[in-house]
């Protein structure tokens, strides 16, 4: 049986015209987790969107994704979460 998250990412990547081999699911989930815990829960999807946008604007390579993700994680883990 196929993992629903894996099949969703493959389907979405194909529809968006994105090379699914560039999608590091675990890295993006880690970024989302760090943003949710270090900033606020709603920061998770916004942060991953900005990571993807920044990576795309910087060439869309695996290295660009990793650099944007690293920046987001560094900033998120350095914050003290605010209530609410």
C-alpha cells in the first residue's frame, strides 16, 4: 500500500511541473516543525512556502532548497515562541 503523503507529493509535484526528486519531504517537515514550535503553529505553512519561493528564485537546485531551509531553521530555532 502506498503512503498517502508520498502519493500526494508525487501527484502535486507532477501537476505543478516540479521535479519530485527535488522534494526532500523530511527536510520540509523538519522546517515546518521548527517554525511551528519556535514561532507559532501558523508559521509552519508560511515558512515552508517562503523556503520554496526563495529556493525557486535562487535557481531551484537541491542546494538552494537546503540553503533556504537551513536559514529558516536557524531563525526559527533561535526564537522564543510567543503565546497564541
